[in-house]
């Protein structure tokens, strides 16, 4: 047991010293298909957060919050990411809307809205991801998971319980 702990400490120290200097990636968990350290825009960063939600990976999201200095409940985040991942990942009969791609992002808005309409063209799920650009890269500030479905809670990270509906000014019939 003593040797295992020493090995872990040694490997961690070697890894940290190899990352050295400013401008390096401060993330402990690096996932090839979620390259947060390589994105070049707030939109690309937000899309990676959405991808992590869609593919049920709460640990990278938790790490991004921690790098931003924001504390969230890891169990609650795990639970909600799992629920929303199942809801949006298992449905191919819902219409997906990325409002930045549709040109619906006001300049004053820091974040990005995503929505899913059910088969009856009713708003079912909304996700809002707020990102901030800093000198060292991009930082996650807020995720709002909103559901009009009875089985899914609406929750903000950080923040807690939120309303199920937030008005998005868009003509859904297009």
C-alpha cells in the first residue's frame, strides 16, 4: 500500500512538472474528444460542454467548473447530466435547435442556448451554457438545464432549482 501511494505521488509530481509554466493545460483529466484546452472560441467551448452532457460525462464538466473556481455538488451534477443525456441522447425524433448557428445570439449575451422540440413541436428541453473568455482561455460560468418533461428537474449549476421555462424569442415553425 505504501508503495502504491508513493508511486501515485511520484507519477503526479512528474506529470505536474512536465506541464510546468504558464499557458499550459491545467486540467488533470484530458479527454481526446473533449479538448477544452484547444478551443478557440466561446461557441466551440460551449459545444464541448454540450457534447459532454449529451454523452453523459459529468467529470469533465465538474473539472471545468473547478478550474473556474466554481463549486458545484458533484453527485447532483452527475445525476442531472445522466438524466439529460438519456433524454436528449436517446431520441432521434426530436428537433434540435442551436440558436447561435441560427443567428439568435445577442451580442450582450455571454452564453449559448440549445433546445429540443418533441414530436408535436412542443418545447421539451432547453440547455443554456454561459462561457467567459479570459487571457488563459475559456471558463465555464453557468449551465441551466430546463425541462418541460415531468420526469426531469430543471436545475442550474451553480444555483440550484430553476423555472422549467425561459422564453427564447424564436419562430419555431420555421
